[in-house]
C-alpha cells in the first residue's frame, strides 16, 4: 500500500520546493539559532507527570539490531499494525521508487505499509497526504537530514496527525535524523557549534542527538543545553534505541544513551550513561532540568520550623500505637472530627475497607472520607476539594512520596491542605506521608527510595518549614543519609523518626510519642568531626524547634 500522491508530482514538487525555499531555509535556521524566544524555557506547570501518550522509539543511527526493530514492531501492533514510513529526510526519496522504503518493513511482518513523502507544505496540509496517518498505528522516520523533515512538516496537518496517532496509543520511531526530529528544540546540523531549528514536539523538554559517541557530539549537545536552561539532553549512540512509554524510558540495543543536564548556580553540569536494559524516568529528568533553571533550592535561608496554627502529627512508619490514632482524632476535633485520608502515595490504593478508616473510627471519628486522584486537573476541581474545605484533619498514607507530589503539588488541593492548618486543623501522615510534610523532600527518586537527594523531586509541601524529615530511621540505618544531606544543606533542620514513633508539632514544640526515638540534626559539622551534630529525644519528651534543643 502507498499514498495516493503520484510519484512524478511528488518529485517535481520537491525539486521546486528546494529551489524556492533554499534562501528562506537558511534564514529560518539562523533565526532559530539566535532568537531566545524561539524555544521558550520549559515550565513546571506545563509538565504532565504521566509522561507522553503512546510510545516513541528514538534510535541513534548505524545498523539497528533486531532487538530495537522487534520492539518497534511489537509496539506498532505486529501483524495488525498499519505503518507509515516517512523517508523525507533522505534526498534519495525525491528520485527513488518510494515502495523500496516499504520492503524491509514488509519483510519484518508488516502487512500494511504506506510511504508518505513530500517537500511541499501545501501538499502536507492536503487530505490526500494525511489520509494514511489517520488510520496508522505506527510511523517510522528514515535517516538523512532532519532539516528536510522539519521544513516539510512542522506546523502542518502532518504534524497534528502525528500527535493524534500518539494520543490513540500509537508509536513513532526513527533513526538518525528520524531521532533528532522528535524534539522541538532540534539540532539541525553543525559540530561542535550547532545550528538549531524547530522539530516535532514528540518528546517535550528534550534535546536529542544521535551517532553520539561515534561522532563525538557531547560538546555540541552540552553547548546547546547551556544556552537553553530548562532542557535536558539525550545522546543516543549508534546501534541503540531509546523506547519511551509514558514516563519510563528504556535503553535497547548494543550501546547506551547519555543523559546531559547543564550546570546551575549550585550544581555542576551532569552527564551519565544509561546502558542497554536500564531505564530512566522522563518526568524526573524534566523536573531536574527545570529545577536547575529555577532559583536555588533549598534557599540559603529557609523558613523557621514552626506551625503557626493547627497541629502536625509526623509518624516514622511501621505500626502505629493506639495513642497515635487517638491523639490525631483528638487534634481533629474528637467525635466531631471530619478526617480526609489521602492514599495517593500508593500506585493503586485500596479505596474501600481500609484499616486506617477503621482505626480512626475506633478512636472516635465519625466522618472519614477517602480522597484520591492522580489527575492534576481533577485536583483543581471544586467538587474534588469540597471534602477538604470541611475537613478538620488530613492524613497522608504511606507509599512513595513522589506520587503525592505529582498529583497535588501547587494545585487547588495543595492550597486546601494548607487551609486545613490555617483553620486550626491537623495534618498527619506516616512514611511517605511523613516526608511530604517537610520543606525539603527526601527520597523522592521515582526509580527507588535509596537516594536521599533526588534532583527534580526535592520540594515537600512545607507544612513544617525549614525541615527535611526521614522515616524508618534507625530501623533502616539511615543516619549516614541524613548526615550527607546536612553536609549539602546545613540550613535545614534534619529530623529522623523511628518506626512506631511520632512527633506532634504545635507552634515550635515537637512532642515525641510512641515506642522509640527521634533524632534532630540541629547542628553543623563540629570542629573535631565531619559528622553533623544531632539531639536524640526519647518518647515522652519534647524538643524546641526554635531554640533547637531538647526540653528538659
């Protein structure tokens, strides 16, 4: 199957378009390489935490191994796939038999293969041109010159149909130029000094380079990133592909993908390799790049640790005691308490027959509501936050704290959580629901909970300003992690809470309740030791957050 465009017409239009647009193309490229507003800096408010729709296969050129191509076939739908091949990057496409671009894919099992090629933007806006894309499950961009693809299709109906394909769950892949075109901020040519052009916005926030190690392209990619804060770089090596689905990006093939972040005021430039078989989190990378372009966090001068109104209950994980359940309900208003449980830290939380609901009810609460979403737009809706407007207490369950950030950070729900405190209510939580309460969020890496400092996920909800709170503290031997954080950010008050233990914070006093201990890392490294000083407070005692000392 081929497109309905006659070959002689396509070739003539390509020759005419090249002659007519040669001067214009140079102007466009130069403008794109010098004007700052051509590529506005990514913003956190634009970031969808779930990643992309559909899937991408971003290949670094060279002879692609079967593992890469087979993965593309699988994502396309295998025998049921409807593939459109776009060879426009290659000048050969202007003269060659277009059906030759379909042969290799038919040999790999595709029964329906269309070839779409034009150099004329008017044609790219025609019904005949986009017809194959409207029913396609996959698109493959052939290598060559990415500027040819951009000149022909960016801003046309072809581009819009590519986004529609992803939105219905399809896959777009490409190699070499077909990889570079997948980022809006696109390196068109030049090494080590790159000329930029607008590509397709398939992988938001990224700058993609290919043939990365073989052609020694790290200097040009890092130079582009240095001039465009908020973007991150992906250098894909030959014989290698990067498969992107949702927020997860996995390396497939024989080499690696290099991740690049430009330096910030407090962090050096960063480059690291992701080998074949390993994955990286797209949302975390986007957040890290945006964070590097933002004001330094945590600031040198943080908020003073205190709770102006209301109370906090911050639990170190593990099994809670009856005293903790009862104390939370009392702080929320006793039998008149209206408690909202937020279980979002768990990927698929149980919404009925929950043990924490029973515990609150047995402690005297009559009204307990479950509030959960992973949709930030829903977290902004009045109907969703209505229970929070009536709440006297909010409880954050355990799990992974980055999920709470993704769902609620800076939404109307986030403001409503703070409003509960302002009305004199209580905020509480355990494990992940503990860490989220600090100003600095520890262990926010979506790929695992062992990294104390996870770039891009460092902002907590600041119910307790100026603090960084860790949990399962002694049981998981997390003292060295807290020491490392204090070495990096001595302005923070580090709080390590043992399991089955909690602090209840009112004003500047933290009362310790439960079975074990709490450690307040309240000093800087001493003269005779590189380890930060801490104060241990046992159950039944209290700590003064303002004076940073145990209350005897």
